[in-house]
C-alpha cells in the first residue's frame, strides 16, 4: 500500500477550491492508500497573528476534513494529525535549510504572490517551502497529491531530498506527486485564485441564504442576456466546472446554455443559481456530517490522538536517521 502525505493550512475557513484541488483527492485515495493528512498550523503562523483564531481554525480544519469524507474509523490507514504534534519537523526543516541554496527560495512564486496580496514578508513566509519539504519527507511518503499551484513546492521538496541524499547518503525517499486528473485552480468570487485569506472564497458550509448571496456576488461581465457568452471566460462557469468535473453532463449542459442566444439566451443570474444548487447537492452529506462532528468533540480528539501517534512513529525514524547522517 502506497503512503501518501498532504496537508492544508488552518489560515481560514476551507473553501471549495481547497476541496476540489486537494481534499477530494485525499478522500478518493483513502480506500487503497496509507494516508497521512495533517493540519499545517506552523505554516499558518505566516499569516495568522491571533492565537484564538489559529486554535479555532486548526480545530475547524480537522472537523472539515472529516466532514468532507476522510474517515479514520472506516479506513484505519487514514491518519489525521496536527503539525504541532510532530515538532521534529522544524528540526528537519533546519537541516534542509542548511543545504538549500538561497536562490531556490528566491524563485518560489507563491512567496511573491502572497507578498503581492498583502502578506508580510517574514522569513517564515520566505522559507515556507522548506518547512513544507520537511513535513513531506518526515513520514517518507511515496506520493503527494497536490493542486496545480503547489507543484513548484513539491519540485523543491524532491530537489532538497536529492541534495541531502547526495551530501549525506540515502536518508529520504524521493516522493512523486499526483495532480488530480482534471485539476484546476478555482477562482474566487473576484476572479482571482480562491484563497482562505483573501476574502474571495466560497465556504460550502455556509447557511443556505448567505451562501446564495455570496454566489450572486461573483464578478461577471455585462454581456446582455440574449447574447451568447464564452463559458471559459466566466468565473461562475470555471467554479462550476472545477467542482462538477470537466466532462460531467451538468457542466456540458451549462456550457451549451452559455453559448445560446436570442430568446434562448441565459443570464449570469441563472448560471449562479445553477452553481448554488450544485454546491448544495454536492455537499449535502458533508454539511450534515459537519453538524454531527461539531457535537462530538470526543471523537475529534481521538482522531487527533491516534493520528499524532501514527505520525510520531514515522517521524521518529526519519529524524533519527537524518540526525545521524549529518553528524548530530
Ligand atoms: N483556488 C484553488 N483551487 C484549487 N486548489 C486550491 N488549493 C488552494 N486554493 C485552491 C489547494 O488546496 C491546498 C491548500 O493548501 P494550503 O492550505 O497549504 O495553502 P494555499 O494553497 O495557500 O491555500 P489557500 O486557500 O490559498 O490559503 P491561503 O489564503 O492561506 O494562502 C493545496 O493543495 C492547494 O493546491
């Protein structure tokens, strides 16, 4: 059984981009993979300064992983844990940072994107890919499922692992990455990449009324109802396609409605309504499960305790070998 590692930052409420680009793959993989899925709480410190907010978001990500369908009780090989429960990853990050050329961090595009969008240019944000590499390498995974925007970070991880092995002997397995078949970066309501911390996200767990209001706010152009529209240039359609799937009959049908004209023409309001209904339908089970989980904190605590123990076992082995290799 192949081992898989992935994680998300608790930098805000998870959104449908996180689900479509990442979590959906974890859920699909758990039947026949050993899953290590963590909550990247150290990483979230690059953007979150309020301790209560960090604590609440961290807990919420765990609940949402479970609500979206990660299920350690049905799949004993699925382990969910908090990054702070394996603090050895920060030591590993230091060992990796000592073999990482500064120029490699200079090239990281997510750092530039995040600065451009207003995050403070901390050293932590700058070396974020090194800590991510440490997270990955710490459990010796075979495979890392990613969204398109994270591919560069996995390339950095593979490169650092190779550099380390070259300098000190074989310590790390070089992990492969897996892009979801028709993975897309979902835009947010402003047309930019949907992100937890940019105020442009769609939270699939919102109550129906505010959810619909949010979807109606998605930015569109002013093409009149009776004119044909290009679905590929429309944020509403891009989100719909990312969630339903490129070849799903509902996506193909909506694309045809965009292209229709005259009395058959469709207004953007109808496309938004279709997206709203898709979200309610797609997340119906997850929304129900989430309410149950919020009322069962004991179960969530147990998931985290078991997950931390499973991760600790793997990390202890890797860090011991890495320390010996460098001469500590
Ligand atoms: N808009 C998106 N479309 C598709 N996939 C996405 N992912 C994030 N946004 C989209 C995928 O979700 C995972 C999230 O990883 P992360 O939480 O470590 O950081 P991120 O990519 O920086 O996520 P956000 O939502 O944009 O958060 P903030 O605002 O904190 O930066 C990754 O697998 C990513 O590909």
